[in-house]
């Protein structure tokens, strides 16, 4: 706080910006940790439930138990489209429980699953880009504050006509605090961003695998393939 109080206006503004970036980044880190951990845990439980139950209507009635799982959202969207196509196929063929492949029924379900996947990826990646922005820009913002502070320190040297350590050191120390705060903001943000990107990629792979399995089950059971 003593160093902060002794800095110039520009360096103070730089420090305020960096502190804002750091506070927001930590808020996002805690929020995304909770969100992604819940998504992973509930997705694992949903998959176990899905393969043990084996009945779509029974699974659909229990989806509230897995509200944070992206896979439950994919199942909900795919099953809703499947029911609509089953009703439509029954009306057209007088054969309830058959998906109309002539009208692209399976492709309609695949599109519903892709839409749900895109929506869930967007939800999972929300706010994560701010961490990348913090990690890439905070060091440069801090460096700007440092350069500005050093310029003022040299200006002070010129005005006093002395370049002794007692004159130079306080100004340099005040200037370097901006770089230090920039690194404090950037390093956790970069580490968290890489961690979340890895976790999200795992979830995306799970969603792709689930979509494929869901379509295979529909084709075998309802479309006679």
C-alpha cells in the first residue's frame, strides 16, 4: 500500500486495472471450477444410469437428477425429437413406434443433438475467454506501468541532478510493482484457462461419444437398422 500510494497517477490507474482483472479472474476461476466439476461428476453418474436403465422413458423421468450434466441435455433434446418423429411416423404409416427414415428422421435427431452440443459447449466456455485475455494482456499492461514509472524516475534524476542509489531505488521499486501485479494477475489466469480447456475438451469428447451411441440405439431400435 505504501508503494501504491507513492506511485504516479498513470501507474495507479494501471494497478487499478490489473487488480480488477485479477479479482474478476479469480471469481471466474471459482465459478468455472464448481460448474465444470459438477458437469463431470453428474455426466459420469448419468452415463451409469443411462446404461443401467436402458429405457428412454424411464431415463427421461429422472433427468432432474442430472441438471448440471451436458449429457442429460443432449438426451433430453434427442429424446424429444425422437418422440416427435415416432408420433409422425405412426400417423403416416399407421405403424406406431417407427421413425420415418424416408423423411430424414435420423438426421433430424442428429441435428438436434448437434444443436444441443453446440449450446452446451457455449455454456461451458462462457467467461473462459476472459482468463485468456487476462493472461495475455495483464503482463503488458503491467509493463506499460513499469516503463511509465521508470520514465518518471529518470525525470526525477534529471531534476535532482543525482543518480545515487538512494535517489534511483525508490522510483524503480515503485515502477516495478506494476509488472509484479501484472504477473500476479496473469499466471493464475493462464493456468486456470489451460485447465478448463482440457476439462471442456474431455466433456466435448463425452458428448460426441454419447451422441453417436444415442443415434446407434435409435437406428437399431426404432428404424430397423
